[in-house]
């Protein structure tokens, strides 16, 4: 949990003799920084994944790392935009899917943090690069992982006419809800996060934006084993293979793979 248990766990690992301790959720950061600043732990490296306070902490042994996942979110927006363009061309949308001249899309967000906001902004811009006339409604669940809340948020967005449901939340709740709605006749598709959602939404899921964390860990472990300091703030994206999208679903529009390859190469360059 993102509470004092994180502090206790970090202290326990430090007392066991660990030389590097990693946490993997944003709200672990406060507790990791607290332990890093306590006497006796100066020679232990504490890394808060997705964190943002290391540079300002004044602590040489406290680090942050995250990928440039907004890059792969942009690419996932390209996938969604291609599908949206196809739906428009095929006449599959109704008046309920429009807000004036704009097509309605939705997004299930965990928290109103910079990590989430930058991600859904990139997702929106990716879609807009293909279909300019879109408007996006963001619903927050205030949890990183809550299947019930994420499903309910997706259902509410679809009930309002949203055709694409993106997410920055970790469960299968939203994709599963979109799949269930689609099977009842709703025109809607899902873009997931972190993992391939095709197992729970084989027709509804188009792809997921994902992180390739091994790129960071290989860097960090190699540096530590060589006696080198790791970056206070590490962030890499397509240029080092640290982000990607998962397999394209069967419902993706024709030409999506080619467009994705083109955009990914442009970002990499």
C-alpha cells in the first residue's frame, strides 16, 4: 500500500543489507525519500519509479526513474485515430457520438497527476493528428488499480456517447467493460495501458501503451555493478526502446501497422 508500510519495507530491506532499493508506485515516493535521508543509509541507493522529487531533495542517494510513456501514448492515439477515421468513413457513428461537430472520446485516469495528464494529452494529440474534430472527457478513479471503478467509469463514458475509451489505470476493468458493451451493440473500442488487453477484450481492444522496464533496470544494475552513479532523473523512450505499444488487435483499421511504424520511426529519429 501507498502508506507507512512502504517506509517499514524500505527500512527492513536496508537493514537486511540491500545496496539498492526500488519502489514502483508514485505515492511510495515520500516514504522512500524519508528513509533515504535518515542517518546510516547514506550508502544505499533508493529509487522511486515514476517519482519527481529526487532532484530537489538534496539527497545524493535518492533517485527517480520513469519512461517517456507519453511517446507510446501518442502512438496508441494514432491507432485509435485510424479506427475513428474508419468508423466515420463507414458511417458507423450516430448523433449521440458527437458534441456539436466533435466526436466524443473518453479516458479513464487514475489521478490528476502530471504523469497522467501528460499521457492523456499525448493520447489526445495522437488521435487529433488523424481526426482533428475530437473532444475528450477524462474521468478519474483516484486509484491505480480498481477493476470496478474503472469499469464503471468506462460505462459512464460510453453511455455519454464516447467511441474510444483510453486509460491510465492498471486493471482490465475498462477494456472488459468496452468488450461487454460492444457485444450488446455499442460502437466503442478500447486502448489499454501496461499490458496486452486482447485476452479480455479480443474485439474491443486495439492496443495498449506500455513501458519496457528492463531497459532501465539493465542500465541501473550495470552502472551499480561497475561502481558508477545512476542518473538522478532517468527518462528514456523510443530512442532506447523503453516504450512501445502492444500487439495490434484484430479490430484495428486497415493500414494501422504501417502508420504506427512510420510514426514510431519519426519519434525515434
